[in-house]
């Protein structure tokens, strides 16, 4: 293994801390909208041909197994 122990020249100054944001970027309404968009995307993921069909088949098989 190679270990580089050379000092960087010129020396790199230490990173300055980022200022803390006091106010969130999204309000309550914005958070709800983002949550709704995420929920819609997850719902569409289940309806997608690849993932949705396997989930639908698994649910149908489980439902048929319970009612036999």
C-alpha cells in the first residue's frame, strides 16, 4: 500500500465553518407539498411495470392463499 505523508505546499487553510441557517427554507405548507410529491412518486413506483407487477402478483398470491 502507498501512504503519502508529504505536507501540502502551500499549506491549506482550515475550512471555515458554514453559518447556521436560522430559518428553514420551507414553511409548513412547503413541507406538506414536498411530502405529497414524495408520496405520489412512491405510489407511481408501485404502479411501474417492473416493481408494480411483482408487488401486485405477491399481494394477489397472498390474498388467494388466505382465502383458500
